[in-house]
């Protein structure tokens, strides 16, 4: 399940199209669609002892959190966003993730909120939260070895931050570039970071971070995934692997070639590439394109 803005609609105006795919192993798949009158900007899967089944959870720029269950549940992060009466005015949210059993929403100027209980969201950003004069965006989070990690873009340079003893602290970013994604290797626990100008780093809070990318690579890497023993990365219109100290561009063999890629995600034994106009999956041997209804024109509700 994922989000898409499609057709001629303004991507910063509602509705948001929620697209559900049941992967049956064929290019047509089984799709479901729903338009929501909010600008939702990220989605994740959430499992909780309070719910009898996993939920897909969406978050809006203004801090509305929507749980996709048989009965729709909506919550509000009061401090988030820009235009609500309760907002701190620090900026929009941009992401949502479940880490170590808890749900986190995060965004501009270092905002991080943890869902402490149903309907109760608390700040998780001491040492990281900025002020209205700051210009940086918290772009991603992960957890490894009991420590949380976060990365930022915008401002004078990207930051890598780790959290210990309840406080976020800065780690050295040897690339100096804006950073878009951070992920922990499921086997080794090594933290990988990627971003602008080919930035690719690995390490942790104890040993520090080291550059691993190719000199002369100026791609802006947007996300990281671990699949079949390799590190996978994507830019806006290409997919790469990193192995044996070198980056390699992936030839999907698709005709026409892959139009764009926005996010990589591993689900079970399959690697997915989600783009603004293209959706594809890789089973370790073959790439298959899925014709997504979200890439077709649709008429917003009046």
C-alpha cells in the first residue's frame, strides 16, 4: 500500500489518492483506490497490541494521523504543522515510521513525536528540535543497537544525529551534504546513510561514520534498502547497488526503461521500487512492472 498524487491534480492540494495493491505475482495485481480530502505525505505499517490486525498509517503535513482499519481512526499531533491554532509554527511533518514497537512522526526543524498511547503524541526531540529561525528538515529515522538515528537536509549541511540518555547529539558527517535516508543493516546493525552528490556513509555512534560512495558520483540518493546481501539505493530515475566497495547502476531490463524511482522497500522476498509514474518489483531474478491506477488521470471530488 502506498500514496500517490496523480494526473493533473496539484500535489499540494487534496485529495490524496490511497492505492492498495495485493501482490499476486502478476503485473496486473489486485488494486484498490480511495481519495482522501487531506494532503498525506507518508505512510507506514503499524502493529500494536491494542489492535487486532496491522494498520496502514498515514500522516499529513499538519499532523493528522489516519489509521486504515475496518473502522477509520484519526488522531492529531497538536504541536505539528503551521496553520492550526495549536501548532508551534515550526513547519510541516514529512514522515512516519514504526521503530522498536513505537510510532514516530517527524519533519521540519527537527520535530519528532512519539505515540505514547492512542491519541497521545509526545515530543521525542530534546537536543534536536530547532526554532522558527532554523532551516533544516529531518528527513528520516532508524534504530540500531538500541540507539536512534536521524538525518537532516537543507540548511548549511546535512546532519547525522544519534540519541542516547534521552538527548539527541550530532555525529560527524564526512560528506557535508544534505542527507535523505538512514537505515540499519538487519544483520550487522551497521547504519547506512545516503543523500546529495552521491553521499553514501556507514558506521554508528561508537565508531563514527565513513564515506563509502564513488568519487565523481553526483546522484542524489533518496532511499536505502537491503536485499539479497547487497545495499540498494535509488535516485530520482535510477537504481544502484553497492557491493565490494563500488556502486553499480542496475539495468532492470524493463521496456520502456524505468521512468523514475522515489523509494525502495523490501517486502518479504521482493524488492519494490515506487516512483511517481512507475512501480516495479524485483524477485532476485527478474524485474516486473506494475501498471498502477495512480498513474492514470483521476477527477478530484468536488
